[in-house]
């Protein structure tokens, strides 16, 4: 049912680029049910912080928790953020290609060193974690020479599918795409989860509608979409 107070102006939502597939499906569903239109701007963590602190108006954010660790960005929100979703890290190859053994940290390290090339989106919290993992393994310099950087998360899987890069190393949901096959998750203590949180902007003129969108992202319907896209809700 359409909300009787649905705003005629679109809600401006800042969102992590790795949430693109999920929110491009959930956004229209929310619009259809409520009548509120969404204008979702996807970006990596550094750019999201810049956008949040630029002074330009926005209504809510669904972003990596790292955004909220920036004091300036955190001050732009009306209340404490709530957890929306989380996802871990993994490796993928072109469909049909040989799959390396990444089942232990030692084997993961060996596979990365043997790779001809890897692709990821470095200008993001997820990309920073992958690079930190390489540093932890003592192979950061070696991996820089193999890196095929993408400008958005959505460029990673196609780069692997076309053979531009041998491995995609990033969030597992981003690596779920046609022409690409998962190799496995980061093993053992190398694994981590990137948490995405939501919050209403302190300066929003449509705070109730913005909150309704965040509430919708925590419904069973949204959880089913997250799960189908390789993301864990909540």
C-alpha cells in the first residue's frame, strides 16, 4: 500500500558499492510498496565519507561500518547506526578455470604468489582489508605488481570472467556473477566480515521515510534477497 505521506522528492541514499546488487533489487520493491522514490549513490568508503561530510543534503546511508569510524561522517547522522548486513571475503576464478587450494593460510599465500594477476576494488573498506591481508602474509609488494584495480566493485567479476585477471579477491557476494566460479573463502584467521550499517542523516527533511527504508532493509523479505545475493542479513 502506498504511504499517504509519500514525498514527491526522491530520498537520497548513500550506499556502499558492494551493496549494489542487493539494493538495486530491494530499492524498487520499497518504492512500489511505499511510493517513496529513491536516489541511491553507490561509492567506496573514502568517497562515502567525502559525500557525507561535503554539506550536500542526503537522507540516509547504508554503508560499511568503517564510514562511521570517521568522526566527521559520524556526526552527520541522527542516531547510532544499526546493522543491516554482513559478508565475508573469498576468491573466484573464471568459470571452468583451475581452482587453487586456498584452504589454509599457507596455501592461500602460495596461491596468491602463484597468481598471474588479481583484481579488486582498492578504494573501499573491503579493498583495504584485502591489501591488509596481503601485508599480514608478507606479500603486499608482490601482490601490487599483479593488481588489476577496478573503479567499482561491479567491475571485478567481469574482469575475471573475461580473463583480464586470473583471480578476483574480494567480498564473496561481489564474486557471485555469470562467468565466474567461487574458489573458497579466506581461510582461518584471515577471514573477516565487512559489516554494513544504516542510519538516517541528521539533516534529512524526510527522516520518517528514510527510517522506513532502513526498517524495510531489516524485514524478512529483504533478508531473503540478501541471502540470495550471498549476503547475511543483520
